C-alpha cells in the first residue's frame, strides 16, 4: 500500500499568557509517521500529549511552526488553488462529542446536503442519491432526514456525524476520540461501523484515543505519544505484546483488561 499521508518532523506550539508573562507550549514536538491507503493508524497517549493538536494540523485548523504534511506525496502547504479546494473534501474529521458537533438548528437533511451544496455541482436528485447511500452505509433510515439532532440518541448522532464526514467521499477519516462520549454497548457498534467502512470504501483512518482496548481491536498500527513526542510506533500486536518504551508499558498496565 502507498503512503496516503506523511507527517515529517512536525512541530506545533501554542503561546500561553499567564500573569502578563508569555510562555510557549510545544504541543507537537518533531513528530514523524505515515498512514497508508486503507490503513487504520491509531495515536494513543494520555490527555494533553498532543494527539488532537496533531489532527488539527492535518486538517489545517492549526498552523505548524515547522515540519511538513504530505498528502499523496505533495505538501499540503504548497498546493495549487484547486488542490487547496479539494483537500478538505479528501480529509474529513469526526469529533469526540456528537452532541456539540452537529448544528441543533439544522435538520439532518440540511446537515448532510450542505457539504454537497458547497463543494459539488450535483443535481438535486444526485445529491439525494448520495445522501441516501451514505445513510444506508452508517445504518440509519431515510425517515431521519427531517428530524433534528436532539431527537436522536448519542450513538445515532455519531452515525450522523460520520455520514456527514463521508458525504464528500474522503480518502482519510480522522476520528478524534469518536466513542469516548458514548455508552460501552454503543461504542462497540461505532467501532465496528468504522471497521466496515474501511473495508467498503478502502478508507484510511487516523484513530485518536486514550482507550487502549479499543485501539487493540481496531488499529493496524499504533503510535504512542508522550509530551508531544512520538516515542514508539509499531504494528498493533507488537505494541501490545512487546512494548519497548517504559512509558508504553506503564500505559498498557494502566488499561483495564476485558
């Protein structure tokens, strides 16, 4: 499999102003790794280690201080005008909280149609066909289109959020703690849905989580982050059975066994 996304020596810093004193927090510190087409790559680590900041850099929500991000071998910071327009459609994100990631004033039909209105010139019938297909893929019925987000359960809302992320047929899905706000039984359904979508769409997924049991189940490869650094990376079985770093061993020992 070819590399879909490459992170090269990425550095992201935040300025912190406290008591009129300015300091700098290095949230991502010289991180490098790659994600192959159709692969599920998981980033693991405790809260505040830089996982979410890295994902925001990939989606251009934060600007790195240095380093590079390559999509299909080309820097996302040196794209043509057309490539800059197409990139957000190819790299989509599912956020942690399905309660806050959907607009409460928009019906589901409008939520799913909006990306198509902005990014495509599809006819009305073509848009509806795409919406119905994506709904079917995430396990929702067509009659949900005329309802509002508050009329759904947490798991259903996360399915809607996933449908919105898939509507433009992305090649990379960034899932930032996508099940941590859900009940355990619903978590399993969403995890299995993501695995199925990977197979059906040949979709690469950057899966961000602190839940090692979930990561062990879903990921092909795992990167361990600590204080902004990527300290260990390997295939999932090797990370869990033969960890090299003391922090990785501590992290694994802290996870409840199922």
